[in-house]
C-alpha cells in the first residue's frame, strides 16, 4: 500500500473515532471541503487491503468510500464481525463503527486474514444539519440501533492486526502473542526474591 500525506514534517494523522466522524465524514457527506484534504476516495470492492493507495498513517490506512453491501475484491471479501459500536460526541450518538475482517477465497470456503477494517457511518441528523437531542433520544427508545444510518459515504480505517491488538477473533486454536508469553513467563519468577542491601 502506498499513499503519502501533504502534511508538513512532524505532523501525524491519528484521529479518534469521534474525529473521523465529526471532522471528516460529516463534512464529506455535507459536500463541504475537508481541511486538510488528504483522505482519498476509493471504491471498497476494487482493491485487496494490501493494494490500497490510501492515506497511510503508521500501520493504518484511511479512505472515503460509498457504502455498499458488496465488499468483495478480486481475491476475497470483507466480512463483518461483532456488533456495531456507537460513536458519540458531546453525549449524543453521531455515528456507527462496523468492524470487518478480510477473508481470502470463495465465500463459505474463505480463510480469515489479519486485515481489519473499521467502517464509520453517519447517523440521521449528522449529515451536515443538526437535529435535536430529544428526537434522537426518542428514536433510541424505539429501536435497538442508536439511530437510523444516513448518508451514502463512509470513512474507513484499515490495518493489519496481530493477535495482541485491539481486535479479538475468539478462535479456539489461537496462538499466544509475544506479550502474553512474557506475562505468563513472569509467573515463574514469583518465588524469586531480590537481594536486600
């Protein structure tokens, strides 16, 4: 994956979930310019994750895309895992974060990879116009979802995960991470005492 930023030296792009939704996705959906305009627009279903020519920040890549049901590329597809998470700002739900894992191969025979995508969606009333908090609270009581999704735009964060990262795959045959092995090895030193001065 390539991609370069137009940021001056020393500046890094590591936005929070809230910042991605409020400062980038909301402006994109409202057809307002994003400053700085560094996050590219890519079709999700055209590229495998290792081919993305998106904004690279450390080991993460960012891009805008049109929301689509088909997240299939030439070699595999993105499959959702876990429940959607609400993204909040100022005590109100402003977006949703979906987590997807890239699998290689045909559906039902695909092999999971370590590639993870967080796909951020806006909720009703957050596409550039504001709605009252009371109407959002009423709609929250009527549904399991915090609000109905709106806007066709999503912003995506893609990264290659390791087993000790923020995403858990809950597999029975999962290997221990290096960090887990270090912590487990510390148990062997419980009976060792340090010399006294």
